[in-house]
C-alpha cells in the first residue's frame, strides 16, 4: 500500500489540487475584476478580495498540493518520472477546463504551448 500511496495517490492529489487552485483563481479573479477597477482599488476592495472564500480556498489548495508533493519527495518518489507526467496532466486539465468552461479558443499557439 505504501508504494501505491507514494507513487500514485500523492502525485494525483498534487495534480488535482493544483488544477483546482488555478481554475478557481481564474474564475474568481474574472468575477471580482468586474466589480473593481484599478482606479477604484482601495483598502476595502483589497480586503474583499483577500477575504474571498474561493480565493482563500484556491491558495489553500495550492499550499496543500505543495505539502503533498513535499511528502512524496521525502518518501523517495521517483521524481524524474512522476514530475513530467504531473506537470503535463496539470497543463492539460487546466487547458481543457478553460476550453470547456470559458470557451477559450484552441489555436496552433495554444496547442504548441501544451505540447511543449
């Protein structure tokens, strides 16, 4: 069980938590940016942004993913094989969610970025 835990579960959690973090941050920033402009930015608006539940959950998710990756590395995970797969899955999942939810355009520039 320990091998499965180290080699599959923790990297999967890192991918999931990082994807969640990036996606939720994009959703909330796009919503909040409609409410505030740079000209109207003041302490109250910064406080509203900083205390937004979804932004805090996004930051927490990213930090939890970092902790999971640190635990995986401390348990001698084979990072040379796992890290490229994790990174690729994160990029693909974020790109797919952006395409499905935000109707982002898929063009040659985006495809080449995902492939690289």
